[in-house]
C-alpha cells in the first residue's frame, strides 16, 4: 500500500470517527435541552448496539466476503453471559460504569469462545452452505437460552436445563427459561454506547489496514490466488469471524442492560436479517454506510409512528431508495451522466445568452 493510498484511508477513517463524535455531541445537546421525545431517547442505546452489530457483521460479510446469518446468536451469548456477570459484579462493585465495562468484556469473551467453536468447523464451508449453518447456529442458541435456568444464592450460581431440578435456597432467578433474563440492572447509557462504537471502529479499522486485514481481503477477492502465496485460509477467516463475534457479544450486553427483562426470542433470525439489511444497504465493506443505515432504519419507524397507516409503506420505499443509491453502479453512472449533461447544457445556454 503506497503513501497516497494510506493517507486516503486514514482520512476516510478520521472522517468516520469525526462523524460519530459530532453526532454524539449533537444528540447529547438535544437530550440536555429536552428536544428529543421520550420514545426516541429510549432508542439511543439500542441504536448504538445495532451500529456495533452492523459494523461487526460488515467485517464478516463485507471484508471477509462470507455470508453469516447467525450474528444474533453471538449477540444472545454476549447478552446472557454479560448480564449474569453484571449481576455478580454488582454485588461487590458499586460503580455502574465499571460493572458495565466488565460485563461487556465477559460477554465479548464468551461470544469469542463460541465463535471459535463454531468457526473452526463452519468456516471450511462457503456461500449458501455457510449461511445455512450459521442460521442453524442462531436457532440452536435461541433454543438453548429458552431452556436454560440460572439462579444465584449464597452458595453461588446454579445452572440447569430443567427448572424443577434447580437446587437453590432463597436465591434469585437470573435466567428463567422462556421468560429470559429477569432483574437486569439497567446500567447501559448512551455515553457507553458511543464509547463501544468508537472501540469497535478502532479495532476494525486497524485490522483492515494491517497485514492481516489485507490477507483477509485477498481471501475475499480470490481465495486460490491467496493460497498460492502462502496465506492460511482457515486462520485468517477465523480471525475475522471471532473478532466479529466478540463485538456482537459486547453489543448484546449493551442492548440487554438497557432493559429490565430480555427474552431469547429477541435474538432470533429476524434480528440477524435486520442487521444484514443494515450492512447491505450501507454498502459491503463500508463501515460509515453501516453506521448511517443502522441509525436511519432504527429511528425511522419511531419517527413515522404518527403516520401509522403509511409507516411501513414509507419504510419500504426508503429501503428501496437506499439500496439503489448505495449498491447500484448503473444508477450512479446514470445520475452522474445526467448531472454532467445538465451542466453542459446550462453552460451552452449561458454562452448563447452571453
């Protein structure tokens, strides 16, 4: 990579950082002045979680070039493990920010471990086969969460898959099967969501611009050519997949810590498809586009709630327009050609009038 390209990449990354910082400052000012409705204010933390989900999935889909439909599964692993850790840490640590940071680290590590266990056999597949297996993984995780019971008493944590067999005296249920996570400490904040977005962008930008990132993109462009120059396919695929899973796990902790109760069905195939929509509409490999798409498509239904009869129609139109604008080179060329032709005709008219 030459100096000119590096400078261009660095400038693009700095613009993305600056865009996120400016958006955070503006939203914080609006919240302080009371200019944001309570419903939109409640969406701030989920928006941050969805942005991290979209950016992390873009690492797998856009940079690595593999289609994953089980990203919500990693989010679920992070949410359930991180919230249990947050409740345990909360017994001894009074600072809620410290508790949330530790919980996100635990959730990220748990999701990374599951990412390794899933990725080692699964990443030998590609295309539709990989998509189907990751889809099955997401459903398996949801099924396990729906049948998992975790309680805590003076003797510590207790786990079982059948509620009647949970041996606990005067304890508290943390994960109650189909009822999901209960008694969650609501410690997630918009500021922590902003910090997680910045960390996620920092990790992914540095990975993409490193030697390992160039190897991952080489596998995406031409796997056979990459293998011929000695790039280890499995190792680099697993690296991108595990980092993506870890970020999704941390996003899951942030998301779950914003509610008092979260059920496993919240992290089903629909969530994976929604995040994939953010990635595709924002542009494959375009982290800035993923941020914008996740923000717009999360806020839009709330903004249009007053127009209930036409809300989904407008939402569908916005999806189509964003798809055409960000992923259709023919349309881009046509718009550019039309603009150029219009400008030339205007110049001719001015010369004629002059």
